[in-house]
C-alpha cells in the first residue's frame, strides 16, 4: 500500500461487492466488506482489532495483512459498515488453522 492520496474511498479494495442487494456500494477486501456511506470513521473497528489489521487512511478503512477473522470489527461497528465476507470465513474454517479456543463465526457461512 502506498502513501499516495487517492480520489475517493472507492479507489481502495479489491472491487465493489456484488453480494449486497441494498443498492449501496460496498468495498470488498480480502476478508471484509466495508461501506463508505454507512461508516462515520469513528475508528472503533481500528481500535478493537487485536492484530492491528484495520487502519483509517485517506478517509477509508483499509484491511491490511494478518486478519484472523475474529469478527470483532463487524460486531462492534455502530454503523453496520463492516461485514465479514462469508467465503473468507468458510475458507479459513476449511484450512483449520485457527488457534485453539478461537472460534470462527460459522453461523454466517450459511447466510
């Protein structure tokens, strides 16, 4: 990730999500979808992330490496602006490399 400024938050991510039917643009990263319209940039997700995976840069929440798919960002977001990507959760669960006692939100896999 470079420190160059971008035109808008929509210039980040791997693409616009096609899994949302709400008519609002969501930005897909590797493990999360982020909604720049719903997000008020409160930094709760950045502060709650145990691995420091999320950062606020250039008015956008970015997912960096080391996400453990704990789901805390999704659970604590007051604006419902972050969602875990179900296929990422399923892939993580299939690998079986979660730490002992760590749970992956398997209820979301079938949603």
